C-alpha cells in the first residue's frame, strides 16, 4: 500500500488511464488551454503534459518538440476512438464502467495519500530520534566468517570429521560447498549478525575466533559448517547514509497507522 501510494509514476499512469477512458469529458473546461480539438472535444494542455511525461519518463517541460508532437498525434488517435458513437455505447458496459470506476478511485486514493504525506512530513528531530533507536538496536560486533554449504546433515558432519583430522577449511569449501562462495574457499567477508539468517548468525556469535562449528548448522539453504575467522566492533551507519530510509520508514509507519484507524472507524460504524 505504502509503496504504491508513494509512486508518482504509478499515479500518473492511473490518472492518464482514467482521463482517457472517460474521453476526458472535462477537457473542454476553460481552466486549461486546449492544444487541439477532436470531434468537438478539446485536448487540454494539462492532459498533453501528463501524456508526454508518461510516455517519455521525464518532466513534460524537458520534452523535445518532436516528443510533444508524437504524443499529440497519439492522443489524437485516442480521442478519435473515444469520441466515436460506439464508444458512448461501450461506456455503458458494466465491465467498462467498473474499470473506469476502479481507475478513478485509484487516482483519488493516490491524491489523498500524497496529500497526507505532504502534510505529515517527518521533522529532522523525529528522523534523528529514529536514528538513535537504530543505533541502540545495532549488534555490538561484526564477524568475518567462511562456510561450507551442503545438502545433508550427514555430509556436513563428515566435513567436520575431516576438519577434526586437520583438513584445510578452504580446500574443503572449494571441493564441497554448493554456495557461490565456494570459489573463494567459502569466505563471506565481514557482516553484522542481522545480515544473516538467524540460525547462521547465532552459531557464529557462539564461536570463538579461529574456531569452526562442531555440529552442522541448518538453515533454509541447507546444512552449514562455519568457521569464525575474526570479529570487530560494529561500525554503525552514519545518519546521512540512512537519512532517506529512516524518513520513509517514519512516513510508512505513520501512514499505515492512519489507514488502520480509518479502517477501524469504518468497521465500528458498520
């Protein structure tokens, strides 16, 4: 819901479809200047700008003269079709009316959502507070580890037995691991625990540097033998690097709470 409402391109597409599906019945109003007239129906400059933006994927003001002319030619064809007598008959078809209704509601929902985001933008203090929450929940350590991924518990146990006898971890990884890291000897580099699936990160946290798991570790990917190579203090991200993501998180949380309240009020009134 949140992503859909925040998408300006999606909103433009819905608006375009809704306008054209109804033959843009309001295009003859005097609030915008018609750039052309097709069978008595004016094509507003605002509709042309929207069509240009939708087709060129850039602001209408940046479109070339040729791009605008191409868009106008295409719009003319659309208006020719939607002003035919048969179009008026089809406009009364239940499925067509349902499609127009759905598109129109989508446009209005988009507009209401965008208005809500604009009038409830997070403050910098709110973003900084969210950043502090992020820092407090960040894992204290990062780990450097390698692993060997196989399909069965028995295969993983056999590899552990070979390690116990002095086998080289990297060599076993290259020869047995089905993970993409096999070519690098199973090396995964540095990571925070929250970047890995929980059974994997839990196992790594319990190990000491330079030690490998003495029992196979199962995840949804298969069975792992893990070597914890090193650890270091976690370096949290800077506020600048996560600023936009935190802002969107606050917006999404706030909008979802408002939507849930609207839903609860609606359900209570039924």
